[in-house]
């Protein structure tokens, strides 16, 4: 952090209604799905590149 700056944090308590709870859970589930999907895509790409390196072909990049 640059000199002279101050870090400050706030904490708020949530008290959602049952309908809001369902919405929050839905958004959290969608975020988890997107994260896991992209993580699997990155891992598959890395595995594919490792396999291609094992073939002995020169790298294209």
C-alpha cells in the first residue's frame, strides 16, 4: 500500500427475507458453477498442452 494511505474495512450483517435467501443461494450456485466450469477448461487445456509436448513436436508459440 502506498505511503500515506489507510486501509479501512466495514462489516454489515445481512437479514434477508426467504425470497432474498433463495436469490442469494441461486447467485452463489451460478458463480460456483461458472468457476468450476472454467477451472475444468483451464485444466483440460493444460493437460492437452502437456500431451502435445510429449509428442516431441516443436511449440507453435
